């Protein structure tokens, strides 16, 4: 604390006034420092709020990222399963097509063989029919010739 010199009516007013001026200056400086500190505190509080908001946004984005990563894993698994199923379907279809082709070849061979047998049978029937027609023609010719001979013999008898 400051000590003042004594004068006739108490303390020296000039020293007291100087001291008060000094105290006022110090108080004003303290008030100014406090105001500056309050401004800094307000700025820091604002920065803290912004950082908390950013932190909250970061947490939200991190959660979204985790969800997207889970979705990506699920999609990758689904794609893998679809690919595996596709490969199985292709293999199955290929085997089935081979079986169908084998059956078709067997059926085609059977049909061709049946057709050849029918054609051979029809050809035999046609040959038999031709022979029968030839035999029939010969018989008819013989019958007609014998009938003509009989007619000639009858003509010879009547004269």
C-alpha cells in the first residue's frame, strides 16, 4: 500500500490525486484487460462451439461412413454371391445343353434310322408291287393269249 505525506489538513492532496490517477489508470487498464480477456473468452467460446459442432458433424460423418462401409461390404458379398450363382447357373446350363444335345443326337439318329427302315420297307413294298404287277401282267397276257387262242380255235371250227 502507498503511504502519503501528511500536511496541515491531512494527507497531501496532490499525492492523493496522483495516487488516485494512478489507481484509476490501473483500474481502467484492468477493466480494458478484462474486456479484452472477455472478448478472447467469447472468441474461444465461439471456437469451442464451432469445434463441438465440427466434432458432432465428424461423428455424424463417421457414423455415415461406417454405414456406407457396411453397405459396401454387404454389396460386395451380394455381388460375390450373385457371381457365384451366375457361375453355377452357367455350369448347370452348359451341362443341361450337353444333355439336350446328346438326347437330340440320339433322337436324330433314331429318327434317321427309322426313316431309313421305312424307306427300305417302302422300297421293298414298291419292288414287290412292281413284281406283282409284272406277274399280273404276264398272267393277264397269258390269259388273254389263251382266250385269243380259244377264239381262234372256235373260228377254225365254225368254218
